[in-house]
């Protein structure tokens, strides 16, 4: 039996339909066609390295959205319950760069939750809650972020790793 594949919305290449890949493709298409992001504003499988319990841990973030070159939010694409992946998305947004990204999104391609990275609280439900580039740009300038201290980064690393290890059917399992 042949492995299932989908056409990557950003590149046009055939890629394995593993895990929540079809959901990610729906999110990418929505961000471009409905929200007005350029394909170049979106990056998939962005490397993330954290320290958890004193050990290095490397993984990837499903989608990172940039506005004028600045990363503004991450998207965790979930195949199941969105609520069970909110904390993972917030941790990824807090850890992806030296300074946390202000927003995180969890989506299955049909529903979404927009989260504030500082508080972890929901800012809105539904795909419509995802900010367009202009709203994201103003949110970024209105919500300057401060780097996390080392202790907080370590705690967030433990949280991210714990959730990330629960992801099944990842395309890049070693």
C-alpha cells in the first residue's frame, strides 16, 4: 500500500500526509488566501532548540508567521483537540527566539484559538481570530516582549518537550 501524500501549498511539492499535515495545509492556504499573508511570510518545520532538565532537545514548529521579516506568531496544527495543544504552542512561541513571539495559534484547519503568549489566555476563537498582517504588525508594536530569564526558559523547555514528545506520526522521527 502506497503512503499517502499531499501537495504542499507553499512549494507545490508532494509531501507525506503524516500526522496533522492536511490540517497544516488548510491553515497555510487560509493564511494566504483569506488573511492576506504572502507565501514568503510563512515558514514550516522551523527548527527549535530548547534545554530541558539540562539536556538539549531539538524539534520543529509547524508554522511561523512573519510580518516584515519579524516573527509574530507560531501555529501548532493539531489533528485532535485544540485545547490539548494550547500550552505547547505558547511554549514554542516563548522559546523560538531570544525574545518571545507575542502570539500563538492552535488550529485544525477548520477551527482555531488565538493565544496571548504572555498570559497564555485565549484572545479569540475561530479562524477569523487569526490576525491579518496589518493587525499582526500593530500587535507586535503595541506589545513589546522581554526575553525570558534562564530559569523561565528552562521551565518552558520542559513543558515544550513534554508536549512535543506526545506528537505522533511525526514525519521526521529518528
